[in-house]
């Protein structure tokens, strides 16, 4: 099970970065086809070294900073908002998990 999960996770990351790479290649193709560079047309992924030597990344022209993610997580924790659809999805997933465990348990007993 652990090997499957590791392979599944690696496949997901590979596909995700493949999509980003494909979008970047499409962006480059559009620039070549147009014949000139348009500064208002942002790159999909732009990575460069900052003045202080840190690596800065931008996705679709928006700068990505680790601090932003931490602030958003903290804000969400402080709000403690209740999302009805999230709760319903969680209840549905728990019910399906319990059902499958019961069915597999019964099938295992029947085969023994």
C-alpha cells in the first residue's frame, strides 16, 4: 500500500509539472507565432534570483511567497468558518469508507 501511495503521489506531481511545462511551451509558441514580445502577456512560470539572493517565483505574473501561504492558513484558522459543502463531502466520504470496509470484510469472511 505504501509503495502504491508513493508511486501515485509521484505520478500526480509529474502530471502537475507536465501541465505547467506544457503551458509554458504554449506561451513560448504563441510569442514566436506573434513575432514580437508583449510585456502585458505574463509568463506562466517566472523564476529569478532576488536582490538578497533568494529565489523568487511568479505564477501567471503573481509572485508566490511562502509567507503568504502561512498568513492565509492562519487567517482560515482564526475565522473557523463552517463550509456546508465541505462538511457534507466529509460525511459522504466517511460513509463510503465505512461501507467499503464492511463489504470487504464480509467478502473476506466469505472467501475464508
